């Protein structure tokens, strides 16, 4: 219902012929569209590897990247997908090695904290780079300076959420409290099964403390990589508009993507913010006074959604590859005891002349 309403409000008056003409004018250069997002995922995987290295030798970068692709695909493809994506990543990082589960959970948790904080920092940077643009958009969209204040509020929410997550997960009691609640609330067999994994819960708390207890300057390389991730997201918006022959400053693209991405983060009910995100782009393009803003918005959203669909397919392939590689090698079949003893006697007896 939410998706349909938002899409209808955004595109009810659009000329799809004009959108198709814009898509045709972009031509073969559209193959460049996935490049910024690919670079962003490479930076994301590298940052997560840096966090993992604070705990123990990290998995190979190819392993980190496959896990990143699969997790991001789940985030894009499903309602409340971030829950699935963030749960999938530790499993893919640990794969068949249960000893890495705790450190994988800690590294992925650190990733999420820094990613949220970096989004707040990136939005603040976009606001500072284009104050006149924000004032113009605010007058046209809300009839006053409220958009500037809303942006500052979003910045504070994102930075505050990142800081609170660091304090919460770094306290060394999260997994332990979860263990206690599970053992007391689950039925007998399930509770007993969870109880056998107490060491894993305790180890997870230890690893979370190790990620967050060190000085912030040691987290700076990973945090800067996550800022790069968001900058590349803004670059993608600029590139798509450029291919559609719509010239906007890079700072404008940064600010539009910063606000729309934050709305997607705060309203994660639809897959990849479907409907909400598209309506946001169209609203900003119309407020900027772009010629044929509705057609531009429709063509823009088609390109962006096509890139996301391509990424979801790549993520599904990576997930299947990870599942196959996670299966432990099958142990050789055991022979019956009588046959084993007969073979042993045959091997120990001297050969007949």
C-alpha cells in the first residue's frame, strides 16, 4: 500500500515517452552506472576487513567482498532488509569455521556503527557545501527555512545513533544479557541447546569490547572509508543525471542523495526504500526546476532500480557460492568393525609364496 501510494503520487502525471527518450539518449554509456556502487562495496569490504583485523587475522579480501555483495543484496531486496543483511554477513564471514562467529559478529557490528556515523558526517558535509541550495529547496518544498533544520536534525540523529551503538555494544554485556533471556524464555530443548553455546555468547561480548574499546583514532581509517562509500553514492546520482543530459553541480547531487538515503534508513519498511525513495528524488528534481522533471525522475529511478536489480542478482550468486564453499568436506565412510579387522589381519599377515 505504501509503495503503490508513493509511486502513484510521484509518477501519476509522468510522460513515459519522454522518460524512454531520455533513456535512449543515454545510450551505451549506461554501462558506467554500476561503477560507483561497485567501488563503494569494495571500500565497504575493505573497511570491514580493517575492523576484523583488530580481532584476529581477517579472511581474504575476496571472501570479505563476497560476503558484502550477498549482504547488501539482501538489504536491497527485502522489506526491513537491513535485518537480514546484517545477520547474513557474520554467517558468510564465518562460513564453516564456528570459531570465527564471535569475531565476525563484532566486525559487522562495528561496520554498522561506523556506517551510520559516517552517513551523518557526510550529510553535514553536503549541507555545508551547498547552503544556498538547501535554502532554495527549503523555500520551494516547505515554504520556509525548515529543510535546513530538518537536515541538522537528521545529522544529529545519525551521529547520535552511531555513538549510542558504540556505547551499547562496547559495554561487554549485550550478548550475555541475550543469553540469559534466551535460556529462561525458550522451551526446554531449545533452552538447553542455547545453554550449550554460552561460551560463544561470552566470546562475542569480549570481541565487541575489543572492537570498540580502543581509541577512536584507531577506527579512523575504517571510518574514512565509510565516508568514501557515501560520497560514491552521491557520485552515482550525479553520473546518472549527467548521462540523462541534466547538468547539476556535484554538491547538489551529494545533498539530494544524503537526504533521500537518510529517509530510506529511517523508513526501512519497503525493499530498498521502494516508493519512498523514488518520490523523494522526484520531489527534489521538481523543486530544482529541472526541465521535464517528472520524465527525468522516471528515467533516473528506472536506471537506479535496474542497477539495484543487477546487484541483487550478483548477491544471489555470491550467496550460493558462499553456501557451497561453507559445506564441510564429507568425512570418509566408516567400514563395519568386522570388515576393518579382516582388512587389518590381511595387511598384517605375510604374503603367500
